[in-house]
C-alpha cells in the first residue's frame, strides 16, 4: 500500500516536489499550513508529513522550528534536500517574445530579479499567492505573460518551460524533514536534532552545554538560537549533532545535557539525506 | 542639516516606519534592495542606511546577515526594534461591509490568516508585491476591497484604517540595524556583533571559542550559524555579546578569539534599542 504523505500544498509547489523526491509512489495529501500537515499525521490521516525546515538563501523556516520546539509530539524520521530550480514558463507555443507580465510569489520574483531585469526589462512583475497560483494566473492572463514556478507546476497546469535554474543565486537548496510517530532506526550515518533551554540566562550556560559534546568529540552540525515566546532575551537552542541518539556516545551526552538544562526535547535521529549533502 | 537615511523602500513599508521611529527628522532615501541601501552610504549619498536583520516570527533576514558577513565594509552603528502592527484599511468611508478582496504581501496575508477567516470568510486574498503596493491595488480596485499594510501606508495613500494589530501572533517585532562608516561610541549599555569561521570543522572549535566569553563572564545575547557559500557542512557563526568592543573585557576576548578562528569580522558596537527590548 502506498504511504500517505501530508505536505504543504497546493500541488505544484516545491513542497510537493520534495514529497515526490522522497517517495515517488506516496499518496500525497495537500494541507494548507504546517500545523495541519502535522495534524494529518497525529489524527491518523497520513503516515508521515513533510515540512520545509531551512533554505540556503532564506534561512530557517522558523515556523517549523517553533512548532517542533513547543507544539508537536511527532519525531523527525528523515530528511530531504531539494535543489530549488526556478523555471520560467509560458502558455505552450507562446515563446519568449513580447512577454509583458511575469507572475510569481514575491520571494521568487526577488530571487530572479537580475534574470528578469537582464532578459525582460519591459515586463511587469506581478505578485501571486504561491508559485503554483502564479502558473494559473499566467495561463488565465489576457496579455502575453510568463510565470516563475517549479517544473512540477508546469506539468500540472500544462505550461511550457522555456528556462530552468533562472534564480540569481545558484546555491539554492531547501531542506525538508519528514515527521512521524517515531524517528529512524540507526543506519550508521545519522544525525540527531534536539532543542534545549535554560531557566537562568547565565553567561556560561551554553558553553557548558556544548562542552558535553566537545569533550566526547561529537561534531555539531548546526546550532541556532530562537527567542522563547516568553521574553526577548531568552532563547531555545536548536542543535543537530552527528550520530544516532541510541549510540552510546550520543546517548551519554544527551543524558548529561538533561542535567544542565531546564528543558530538553529530542526531535529524533535520522539518516543524512545522502553523502553529497555533507560536503 | 537633516540626516540622510537610506532604507528599503518604497515609502509606506515597515522599513520606512522603522526609519521614522529612529529619526523622525531624517531625509529618507528609498532604495530597492539591501545592497543598494548600503551602497547609498558607501557612495556618500546617505549618512546611514537602515536594514531589517530579524523578525520575531520569521527569524533572521539572512540576506542582511550574509551581506554583513561577506560584502559590506560598513559598521553597525545602532539598532531599532519596531513592533509590527498590521492594519486593515479601506477607501475612506467604505466601511467593513461587503469587502470582497483583501490585498497584501503573501507573508502579511499568512500572518493574518485567522483574522481574515474569522471576519471576512467570503473575501478573496489577493497577493501584492509589497504592503505598500497593496494599498495602491486596493485604492484602484473596481470592487469593494481592503488592504493589510502598516499605518504609515494609510497616511501616504489616503486610506482609512479600520483595524489595528490584526496579526494572529501578537508578539511580532522586527529588529533593524543602522549601518554607517563607524560604529557607536560606548554608552555603558552596549552590545557587540561579530561573525567568525573556522578553517577546519573540528568538533570542539565552537566550544573553545565560546569558552573565551564564558570564562570572562561575558553574556552572549544571540548565536546563530549560517552556512558558508563554499560548502554545505561549513558555517559562519554570528554572535551578539554584551558590552562594547572598546571595553577591556570584550577587547581582550575578541583578541583571544582572533587567534582561534580563521576569520573574524566585528560588525560594530552599539547601544541596546532601549531597556524594554532587554527583558
């Protein structure tokens, strides 16, 4: 039976591309928000949910981080790293000449600003609610138009792709995490994600916490601070470290950490997307 | 003579509100992008430039962070913390009945989703390129419409505000930094922002670096990692610490840090926005 996979819809977005990259055979369930993606899993309507967690240009999807820290009881089961390839698309056969409008989500328009200025200096950029909606808007437009959207949206709406990878910054990837009831069994090439906070904002707290990992030669892959909702000067720290939480070393480190912090939440252990994402 | 202040335009955006909050008498110079805001200062066309650096809901403006890390030679001279108050506005006298469209930047529409669903379940959300453009679009609309934008945009375009603070999450603030040729003189209530990176990704590197501050009882206000452009597993670390870089303690710490890292860039020291931003 196909796995039921909830994702941030609608169809034709990068989230759907990531879901298909993760499992081309999954039954995809589009949801309007990150909480509803997770609730689909909690309520048993999906087996796993996929949500974006960070983009190399835009940074962390803090809504996902905050939801992991304080809302959901789901675990991170896996990850997917999707290269973001903005495509330029038109109505089939329309060609590139005389394009007067370019539809897309404002973020994508901004990421392709130089491309637009260099190639379509006379076209007017028009905002759409999503990259997927942009293709709809373009197909319905009364003047000759183009849309900037993922390849997948062209397939869905019958548009013709006339340019690929048109974003100004080439190193544009988004990391997604898969959420489920349990995290992943050890594979020998894993990382572990967790968050922690301190009751008192003592100068050496974070240093001492990191010392637990440094003295055990456990590499930290990522560290980030997120303000707690309570007050501006207090933080939750989010860390990814190398190794599975069931390995003796990581297990011992997490136990030691628990004694030093006021709260610790382990989101889960899961395999690296693949080796090319490591170097 | 009024200070010339470049900001991320157009007029009527939160960046303009922040610029006016910082200096109501400044001569404001709108610029289309963060690099052009900075270039206005470098080229002598502005005395200072103001750029957004983090929002409590959306997280860091990584574009600004990356620009500070690797592009600009300007220093952080000051900061401004602006409460984000989304306002609902209409054509003067139009009232709230029968609104069929709500224009805004997709991010603002998302931040007000519950408000819209609860109060205008039949209205269609329409994307605009900026909050400021949304007010224009609303004023020009052929059907009864509203826009979600800052108060300032209503003043500029002659719209009438019929609701204030309509965002679903109340704790929504954006921190802006002022960039200039030099940072700020010590005031006794300062912080210092800097970034550093390591040649080798050794497990204990970050721990040892933070130890320099912990052993001197220097409080770290914020810590964040940003992937370097070179490869996915390597990071620049961005830290805000308490104290001015000219204070003996911080100066000594930064000197010690310089010996442990492959690169260190001090963005500057500047006063906290005000005491209410600290607790």
